C-alpha cells in the first residue's frame, strides 16, 4: 500500500541562509518507509542538499532527535504509520544549529563520561529480577537525551 504524504522540513545552511525556512516535499510512502529516517534518506536521494544524522544504534543516544509535528522525538523510533499525512520536521530548540536537522550535540557527548558508571554494569543479573537503581543513580541519567534537554532553554 502506498500513501502520499506532504513533508515540510526546516532547512538552514549558515553559509548561505540568513534565517531558517521550510521546504515542502510530496512523497509516496511505501512499506519500506517504516520510520521517519527511512523517508528522510529517500528524500536526500532526491535532494542531496538535505542534511541529517544517520547515527542510529551507534551509541549516540538522542542524536537523531528532531521536532516532529511539534513534539520532540527520536526520529528512529517514530513510525510513519503513527503520523498524519502532513508532517512538519523542525530543529530541536535551544541547541546550536549546524545545518538543516542537525544540531550541535557536543554538550550531550561531554556529559556521557559522568554517567558511564550507571550505563555499564558487569554484574550478571539475577534470573527473573531487575537490577535495582536508587533515585540518586537514576538522576545521573537525567539530561542525556537531547529531546528532553533541548526543551529547557
């Protein structure tokens, strides 16, 4: 089944644009376009100037986060099936813009070493049990996904 979608992408190239602007695309979505990045990669094959991150599942949590129809979400976890026929993709707010849908994630990457103790656990789990975590340990993970961090200026 093929469904037509209208996708508006916020574009910005600091080398040539004074302000960000919206560019409209009409695209037919098929069964291979399961998640938002699948469609973005296909749009990039039509317009090579579109800039986006392709770092999913590479340990860069939140690096594919974008504003999708007004909500900050990880693009790689957003199914095209759950989105309406009109989709608006914008930058994450509050972060320096590199280009188009790419923001500077350096602040996120600089915080990783402070929580590595809580992300890596060499102790084997007990069968059928969760690994307990104190509220203080959990607090160490706050602010690691730029979806949340970018919401607070």
